[in-house]
C-alpha cells in the first residue's frame, strides 16, 4: 500500500520549499492549479535565494516573486504571457520564451529547458496511489516526469480528471496538504459593451455556418469561441479535440450535440489538456470517462490533430494584414500573450481531411477607431501565423477564404471583410503596393 509512503512525505510548505536553491529553475502548475501556498512559501525565503527562474504558462493571481524587492532573487520566464506578468515582461524585469505549446514538453525532455523543481497542485491519491493533474495538464506532467524534485500540494477539492493525467505518490518527493477552493474563471467578459456583444454574436453565427454535422472542434479562449457555441444547437454529433475548453461546452454535451461519435481519433472522447472554467465544468469533468486529458505534446501535435477528419480550429488574432499574416502575441514590440496552440491547430486542421482552420476577430478595436485588418502589421509585431498557413479569416462582415489564392485575390477578400470606415484606405494602400491596379 502507498499510504505509509504518503504519510512519510507530508511536510509544511515552508519545509518543502527549502529544497529550492539559488540558480534553480522552478516550473509552476498553471491555470486553476496554480500552487499558491508553495509559491508564497518560496517567496518568504527570497533573501536566501538568488537567480531562481520561475517558469509557467497562464496564471490568474498576481505572483509575489514579481514584487520590486524580489528582483535579482527571482526571474520570471513566461512560456505564455498572461495579464499578471505582462507588465514585467514589457518592462524587461521578466522574460518571455516564444515557443509553440506543442513543443514546450519537447524542450523540457531534450534538456533545453531543464527543470530543477516542479510545484504541483493535484488531487488526492486514489486507491492505487495515483494523483490526477486535475484541470491543468498541458506541460506539467512532462515537467514532473523530468524534474529533479517534485513538490505537490494535495487538495481534496481538486477534480480527478482522467486520461494520461496522473502521477503516482512514489514520484512525489514532498507533499503539502491543503484544501483551497479552485480559482474559477467565467468566460463572459462583464466589461463588454452591447455593441461588442453584437459583433461577437455575428462572428459566432458566421463561423457556425462553416461547421458541419460530425466535425471535430478546437476552441480557443475568449468571447468569440464562446459565441460560436451558442450557434451550434442545430448541429449533430460534434467532436472535441482542443487544448482547452470552458463552461459553454457542457450545455452542448448535455443536449447531445457533442457526442464524439464520428471522430476518427479517440471517438467518443473529449480530448484536451486543460480547462479555464468554473465549478460547473470542474464538477462535470470529475471522474468523467468521456474526458481525456493529455499533455500538449500529444493534444497540440499537428500530426495528431490531423488524424481527426473534418477538424475545425477556431482562433483569434490582434491584427491580420491584408495578405493574410496574423499577429496574435504582440502589439508592436509589446508582448501581449504568446504562441500558445494557434499554429499547432491551424497546421493540424489544414492537414486534416476536410479540415477548416479559422482565424476570427472583430474588424476593429477601440470603438471602431482602429482597424484590425491592416496593410502592414504594426512595426515590431511578430508574425504568429504565416500567410501560407491561413485559410479562413472571419469578421462580423463575412468570410475571407484565402487558401490557394493570389496576393491580389487575398487583398480583395480581406478588404471586403474590413470595417467599411477603413476599406477605402486599405484599397489605396493595396494600389500603392501594386497588389491591386
């Protein structure tokens, strides 16, 4: 029985984090599994430590190690730049690593990003001693498999999510018992105006027109993917293969719209790596055999994605130029987010039989004063998705089908889905660039 070993590994958070030493790299469990108790205990030791790198994906709390007094003691490495670390990254007091989500596990495995210590926040062990990585697997399982030291917060409130999503107590070096509530993230933005909601609904309705019965979907984060879900109530036998999902998916499962029956890879399974959601979803996925979580090495691998026939990927962008280049991670030189899984799923869907990779966004920003369809990306902006990868771009004004099209054809289509206030200006630029004549 594992119980005796389990009991022997229980320590306080303060005792557990003593293993962290100067120069170490510490990777944190992300999203709603953020191990706050361990992070705070580590920060309490900051005067004893120097040059400790702290790496993770999205988090929903403001981390203590970014406080001004912590500089030189801790250095943050954003594998995806979420809101609480964005300012530090753009001020140069934290780092950002541009990398596809599918390849973060690979750079850990290959020793390019070696992990000294991993902080986990996992479920209680089952009868066989296995703890679930719960609502956030992504790169964490790979990090735990390769870290020198594994420290785990074990929480009775953590859902037990199935799949390749477990670690045995034997592989945990230190256990800290604690039972905080999971952080809930509702996907509806309370600050959206009625006009913005109207735009999202129109985009959602347009995207839904591209989705057929039996398609397998990947849904990104935000108002647009959520809006799409509300227009799928007349579809049948949809499947899910996605890096993440949120509350909106649950209603469609309950209504029998999402069944996975026609999936060509892992039929009947909802395949994902993490959820950003509320207790509604946490409760639904607990011990639910239709949900299978795996690392992004599997879920986001374009080859694996392409094994789903009729794969539809839906992602967004900050800007798309009128030739089809999409920037999704920065605003000029200012980093906003990261590569995430956008390119993984666009390439996977494009190689899927009858697949449809879609970039969707409102045509404007800041109360219609800025066009998101531009002649040239803002200087300093990175090209997240190349023009050769783009198939469909959707705004509230329609669909631009760019795949296999000439530059002239692309520019015409992109201008047609731009906001009317900017179409003349875009056309003038296109003539200056000799795309149109």
